[in-house]
């Protein structure tokens, strides 16, 4: 038998050709819409009964015994953990013993079709990296798996170095595709878990930690998110991005719109001028997407707590813009800080939009609050995706820090600030944001200096900082409050404090 990672490394095509993981979930029903010859394929458990694949995978040896004939006929290889489970429980029995006892597995071993890996019941960690073969050194990674086979295979392929991974039938919920209705009473959640949703937390971590391109085959990928921003918001944007990636079960690209470097003309009438440096940036998105596919727009002052795939995959049903709606009123008033955009239907041009403002065809309120340039707006995105200064654990999907005077990266007064600071600290711990980046933005006057105290002390509550921490912000003025007359002195004093803080607190 051969270790999976050695086998994978022997064929360079394994790294470059996409892999397709096939599970029994509802989306398996779409399988006939795709050319499977474009992929290396991996079946999960009993899927091998339905289709020919490159590799059949199982954790529980009972699957091998019940599918032996189909594995032999349909799989080029079988991969198992070194210590397979029996009846959904781990045992000390290893593959060497099983090969001796089981005629079918012994046959696969003789034919060079049996692969193995070490399994671990931990989560993927920051220091986990793809396998790199070394002469005379068997440095095989341990493959984390907590609940289901899908996690094991995503981790197995990611740690092997696969560049692109897709899936069908790897779904949440509690049901199989109708193709496997005969197995529903026998194997559905037979390991005692309550839902297949549990696998997604692990898969999200793997996508982020190993930076793999993973997505369901039937969903447009990657998720493209554009964030209204300027340079002073770069750390909030990165915290937002971290919060998105932390919960999202497919690949994501987050783009701060100020980096587009597309000039936006200023309207002639002061009443029509943008209220922030990034107010008009959202109108660049269809151009940046080449007027194709989907795009999500978000403001930078946000934090995500749920799987944004749920937002990304919403049907347009004839709409060109899906907006969040205000849940506080009796009517669904559109909120345009969170949008899903159908770029094929949005032929926006920033020059012509500003020209309409200058000609009087549009005014600022019609453009920004009524979104008159969109033909068919559907306010169908749940208000929990744009929760204004309100957080309810388990219910809030996206928290919007709308009050500029209380945003937790510039002030110490937001009662929800601990959520953001904790996310910042976690992103630093996981090497998504560097402490040097934070220090640099404090020196530039973009962030309050007391953040460094919170990072060092792990004290997240912004409203309960000790006097010595609060004093660090004495000369800090938030960027949006700076004027030409005050900025020089304030920045000078803030820089002195920041240099003292950054030298005092070791990074």
C-alpha cells in the first residue's frame, strides 16, 4: 500500500487539474450537467455505487465491506485512514492488519490500488502546510477530520497541494439527493451528528488556512466582494475580510474599491458631492467585473458572523440588484450598504452617472437612497444581513457599525466594540493581519493607539479600558474629523504617542 501524499506527488497533473468531490447531498442531482473528464474525482462513501471515480474514499470500513464490488469496478484507487473506523467508531486496528484479514483489501493492495493517510481529530492549524516530498524523510501530514468524510477529503487534497477543488453533493442540512433515497434510512447521519452543516466550519478553516480554491460546482466561484473604502479603512476592511473567510465555505475574493484607481469625477453642485470618499465607488463594480456575473457590495464598517454563501447564492428572479431591507419599519425599505448585483444587467458608467447629476436628471438622494440608476431593485436580503448597531448571537449575520462617532477602531464608546477587537486579535493570531500593519496605521492616525494595549492584554471590551490605556488616545482624532487646520498638530502629537506605545508594547 502507498501513502496518499507520496502517490499524489508522483503525478504533476494532480496539482494542476481540478478535483471534484462527490457526496450524497441534494446537489448531486446536477451531476449530469457536467463533463467529469475535466476533473480527478473522489467519491465519498456509498457514492461509489453510482459512478466511476479516480479515488474512492471512506473512513468507516463498513462502507468498504458493503461496496466492495462497486469499488473494484468503479474506482481506480481506494483511500482509507491508517486506522479506519468500524461501525462509526475509531479502533486500534490498522490497515496492515486489515490487509492480512480481508481478501478484497488484500487484492487492492497487490494491484497497487490501496492508499492510506494518518487521520487526526483536530482542526486545521496555522502551521499546517501542503506536503512537500523530501528524500529519505517520511513527513506525512496528519489529516484533520472532526465529523464527516467531506472534511477529510478537502483537507487531504488541500494538504497534498491540490490547487482547485470543486464539489457536488457536499451540502448542509439533513437530506440526501433522491439518487440515494435507498440509503436514507440506513446511512443518513448514521454517525450520530445532527446535521451535515457541522462539516462547513472545518471546511471554512481549511479554505482560509491553506488558501485553496474550493467551491460547490453548481455555484459561481469565487465569491467576489467589493468594499467601499479609502486607505484609512484598510484595517477594518481586512478584519471584515477575515470575518467573511472565517465563516464561508467556498473561495472568496475581497477587493477594497479604492485600489481600483479609477478616477471618479466630482459633481459640480456641492449638494451632489459624495458624503464620503467612497460613496460613489459602488458604481464601478459592473465595470470591474466586465459586466459579467455576480458581485457583492459591502461597506467597510462591517463584520460578518455567517456563511456569506447564503447571500451569494440568492436567486435574482429578474432583479438586477438585490438589496437588504430595513427590518425596523413596517415596509421593506431598501438598504444599499449590502447588495448582490447582477453585473450583466448593470450597464453603469461612472462618467455618465456624474453627468446626470450635473444635468439635473438625478440628484444625490435619488442616486444614493433610491438607486434610480437600477431598473429592478428587489429588497429581499434579510435585515440580519445589515444589522445596524445591533447584535444578537446566532441571529445576526452581518453587523454594521454605522455610527461613525462610535466605530470601535477609532473610539472606545461602542458597546459592541469587543466583537470587533476580538476579531482583530484573532486575525493577528492567525497571521491574516500583521501587528506591524496595525502599528503602521496607528502611526498614520487611522486607528486609535489604545488598540495596541487591547491586542497585547487581550482585553476586548472597549468601554472598560483602564486609565493608562484610555490616556493613549488623548491626542488621537479620527480621520473623518480631521481638518486642514487641526490635522498637522494632532497627527504630530498622535505620532509621538504611537511611537511610545509601539516601542513599549512588544510586537
